[in-house]
């Protein structure tokens, strides 16, 4: 099941951190590493720090956008070292393990995939990137010194994934998504729906593109909390299509 947990590193600056991430993952039995526009990769420093986890680096996928990295994932989680502007559903790594176990083992997510996003060494993830996520995860730390090295953060998350998924130590988590047989919408379907929603809201002059405020983040947060399945997303898009036709009249 750990093969359905994807670690996504966004714009990593130091290749050594990519190597250390590969090692941290392999120690815990994870294998799916995706690199979004790394600064320097492949690189000998990555190789050196992987010390034996070279296979993870060899099979790592390098992509040009976060969208590509997340497209086939039904649960997307963003890591954050600090509080952000608009609050988002927040879990700790242990709760993330429990939710992932729920989703990967049962219900409509049983064939699904989890992605955990890790940010840039200097600046973390942008708000826009964090708004792609169902949940945010914060590793509890000394509040006066809360930022871990990115590979150290990957180590903690991977350990909790192993505890929950392999060692069976998942504490009771609420059902993730639906229990019926319709699969959960994946990130690509959700993002197409959000684009459609935004376009429609502009067409009907509910959303002012020159002054969007926090409307889309708030709507994203609302819809992501519901964890819609594929049919529900199609129904919403059908409604948007009709609304768009009226808006243009
Ligand atoms: N200065 C940046 C910190 C970047 S640390 C900021 O303020 O956002 C690089 C990455 O390591 C983060 O993007 C996150 O993916 C991970 N990370 C570091 N500390 C973390 C913590 N306490 N909880 C969760 N993730 C953390």
C-alpha cells in the first residue's frame, strides 16, 4: 500500500535534499518520488546523499508542473511549517497516517493514491499550491524554531505512513470520502471543475477577476471538504454548463 503514497518535492534547490529524501523514503518502504522542476537533478550530490537509495532516484519522475504530479491522486496533502492566511483543515502526521490508511484500505478510495507536497527550502509552498490540497499537515515542533529540513520532514511523514499502513498502528480515523462504489474524483477532475467554476462565476459577474478576494480559495475549501466522487463532479459541471449558457444570454 505504501506504493500508493507519492512524495512530491516542489522546486527543490539543493540536490542533496533530493538524495536524502530518497533515502528517507526507502528506509520506510516508500517508492513513488515525483520532482516538480528541481533546480539541479540529476546531480552527484543527490546520488551521494541517497547512499543506497539510488533506485528511488532512478525511478523518480521529473515533471514541469504540480498539476502533472497530482493528476491521478484522490487525497492531496500539503505540508506547512507555519500558519497561513486563510485557515485550512489541518492534521498532524499521525492523523494523516490514519486518514491515509482509511482511504487506501476501504471505501471508494481503495484503489486511490495519496500525494504529500513538500515545499522549497527557502520559502515553502505558495498559498496557491496549498489551496490545491484537501488537508494541510504540520509537524509539531518547537514554536520558536518550526522549520525542518525538507528531507527531515519527509522522514517524519514517511515514518507515520509506515506506522499506519504497514505496522497497523493507525488510530481510528473518520471515513475518508465515500463508502459506496463510485470512485473518488482525482485531482485532475477536481481542477478542471474548479477552472470551470471560476470561468462561470466570472461570466455571471459574481467573481470580479480584478478583485477576486478569497472567493476561489473559500469555494475550493468548501468543495474539497466534501470529497466529491466522480459522478458528483460531473453533476456540478453539468450545472455549471447550464449556468454558463444562461450567463451568456
Ligand atoms: N521557510 C519556509 C520553510 C520551508 S522548509 C516556510 O516558512 O514556509 C521546507 C519544507 O519542509 C516545507 O515546505 C515543508 O514541506 C517541510 N517542512 C518543514 N518544516 C515543517 C513542519 N514543521 N511541518 C511540516 N512540514 C515542514
